[in-house]
């Protein structure tokens, strides 16, 4: 009786392992594997996000180097201004792009926009 129970338990365990592993062993469906091409607006947004990330990372590294004494006060003052401008430019471009996308969505859905409410 115990041998039969052990065999049954082993078969049950093997079946569970196969059932859990089956999704990982199958080939993915071709349609779910397609990333597709980015359109121009998505590509531009991705470039803006990357520019923002580069600028903020450079600022963070500069501030860390300044705090640890790797960068002198004079060098820090020379380098921080352009990096802050780059970060601000990237953030402003993202905000403009986000505002344009929201305005396009409002027009498409028939919502009143700021220009239409001020002129009307």
C-alpha cells in the first residue's frame, strides 16, 4: 500500500512540474513576439525621455562627485549650469509634447480646449 502511495505521489508531483513548466517550454506565438516599429511621435518621445534621463543622471553624478570631493567647488560651479539647462530643456520639451498630445486628445473627443473657451 505504501509503495502504491509513493508511486502515485511521484506521478502527481511529476505531473505538477510538467504543468507548471509547460508555458516556459512552448514557443511564443509569432504575433505576441512582434515589437513593431515606432511611429515618429513615439520615437520623438523616446528621444526626449532619453535626453531627460541622460541630463538628470549627469547632474546626479556631478553632485555626488562634488560631495565626495572628487570635483572642486570651482569646477562644480562651471559644470552644473549647463547640465541644469540641459535637464530643464528636456523636461520642458516633454511637457510641451505631453500638452500637445492632451490637446489633440481633447479635440478628438470634442472637449473644449483653452483656446476655444477663451475665443468663444
